[in-house]
C-alpha cells in the first residue's frame, strides 16, 4: 500500500481536492483524503510526495473515427444545416464512400500515433 500526496487532485466529478492524497492498494485507488487523514488512517503505507503536482483522471477517448483525419481540409460542397445533412451531403459521399483499405490503415496508424504523442 502506498500514498501519493499531491497539491491538487482532479476528481472524476470535476471537483478539485487541494493538498490531497491518493491511497493506492493493489494498484487500485481506494481513497482520496487530505494528507494528514491519509497518513493517520494508513500509517504503514509508503508515501510518495508529489505535493507540487496535479493528479488527474485519465482522459480516455472512448469513441473516435480514426480515419476522420482524412477529412481534414475537405470543404463541404453545400452548407451543412443539420447533422443529417452533414452525413448525407458531406461525410458519406466525400469521406466514407471514398476510403479503401490502404487509406484506412494509414489513417488509423497516423491517428494512433497522434493519440500516443498527446498522452
């Protein structure tokens, strides 16, 4: 078990806990507590002091069209007035219907590299 002390912890509900600690047990966060409370409640835990740092949740992208990078710079032929018109007048005819396996593979590799490089 160990405690990571941070200056700020961004909680999943987007609240910021100042001068707080994450209590980690078996690679799971079990509690977020003020520093003193964490040390008192878990006196045998190892402490990692990162009081000058921010700890945030992982910013996970749960839905993405990796091949969408191929649409960058393509202007709509007609003005987009709704999501349906975006799909029927732009996305399907100008992007999705033009793709082949090589384009998709290349776009996915490029997009994955961008995601890795941006954390």
